[in-house]
C-alpha cells in the first residue's frame, strides 16, 4: 500500500493511496511514475525538482531512478516523468530542473571511458521533441565545490538548472526577484533622437538580439529599472550542509528565486488562473486577478516529484505557497515531514500540531 502523508498546518496524518487534490499540503510516498497519474490535469502552477543523477547516488530503494544500465535508459525514464508533468502543469506553468552529469567508465554506459555522458543535454534534446520549450540554462556556481583528486581534468564546480515551459505565454514574476543596480548613477541623459541599435546592425545574425532594452531609462537619465535589474543566469550559491541522513540536499536559496518567479502568490479559487502583479516603476506592484470569476484566491501550487529531504516544501511554507511532494524512500519522507513541520512552526507558531507519523 502506498502511504500518503498529508502535512497541514493543523495536523499530520496518513491515509490510503487515493486522489487527494483537495489537500493543500501533502507528501505522497512512492514512485513518481506511479503517483503522478493520480494528480489532476492542469492543476500545478510550478515544478521545482532535482531528479536522481545517472549512477551517482544510491537512494536505497529497488524502484529508484538513476541506476539504469545506460544514460539513454535514464533519459527514457525521466521522459516518462516529464510527460506526466506536462499533463498536470497549467498552461501558464513552468518547470525548474536541476540536473548533474556523470563521467563514463566505458562504452556500455553511453560514452567512451572518461568522457562526460552529457546526460542533461540528451534529456533536453528529447524534451524539446516532446513539446517543451527550454527558456534558460542557469549556472549554479558553487564557491565550495566537492574537491576532486583527478589529475587530468578540472574540478567540477557548477551544475545546470533548466527552466522549461509548455507555452510561449507563461507566468513569470520578474519584479519579485530584481536585484539592486551595481551603479546608482546613469551615464548621462540620452535624448529621444539619439540613435539606438534597435534594428540589426550589419554584423548581427538573424537570431541576434537588439540593443534598445534600456531606451526608456536612458532617455530619463536613470541607471536602469527603478525596481532593480534583471538577475543573470549565473547564480553563485554555496552547497547545503545538512545534519540529517539525506546526502543530496540542495540549498534553500536555489529554490527561492524559481518559486518567486514561477509560482504565483495568488491564483483564482475557481478557474485557477494566476493573479498578475501590477506593473509599477516606483514600487513593487499589487496582485490583481486576470479573470472575471470574483471567486477569491489561494496561493499557487508548487510540486516536487523527487522531494528528498523536503527542501522545496520547506521553502514553499516560508514563501506562503501550497505544495505537493513525492518521495520514494519512506525514511527520507519521514525526514522531510520533520523538516516541514519545523518550517511550519517557524512560520505559523502554535497553530501547528506536530503529531508524529509512522509511515
């Protein structure tokens, strides 16, 4: 029997496996490939997850992903998961996918010995053929990488985090994550008549961008957008340290920005459409409904189908989002429950009944 652990602000409890879409916060214990079909279609606003990397970890369960015979088989299994995520994701939703690569020990793994397997690249190429749009490849640069003893290659100090969507029109709250400008001074007011390279210069190829993104701010004599600059795709974040028994914990800061960008603060109670932030230049805008339902709102819903130690749910509690998680290993699920309850206590105080669950 698959155990479903429902984690609410009032109580933690378990019940038999069944559809539980009415529960705001719950952790399903079992195989993501089996449990994702129980999630209703087009109900999830955002997915943030880090699937098992190929042949780098043993998660101590016979059904685990990541121990396939070849990297191509690993890609095949992850495509099964991604096809379910495409079904349950709202049209406005996005997926943030943290993937690491492995080095081959021989051709049977999918590449010559000592070569990178390029597992993430293989997966992303197949996902594009499945209808996914790859919007960003974020570099998670680690100032404290794992030391390497290899004498014929460089130490690996970064991992990619991919941002994928299903539609060209999706939710993305850029104002919520803008960063302070490095310089507060503009380079001097530019007149409206000044020439910008808004059209492609002769040296530019057909896919080159334009150079007029700051036209308005330069005309007004400002350094940039009043709320701050658009963050880059290089995020310098130290790896997480964790005293528990899970050995693949990613840092909470790696989750915060994707959740703020892609999981709406509010969605309509009736149609599920996200509320959008009012565009204001002098302050962070208020949230407004994008529908005519007048049915009130609830927080957006984030899903992690490989919840592990529960970091995605912990961050969701702190940022006031609803969440769903799936974890294959019951021991890791119990660890996640403990962390989530602690996060709820920090956020909501005595409202939480931290009843222990025997999964």
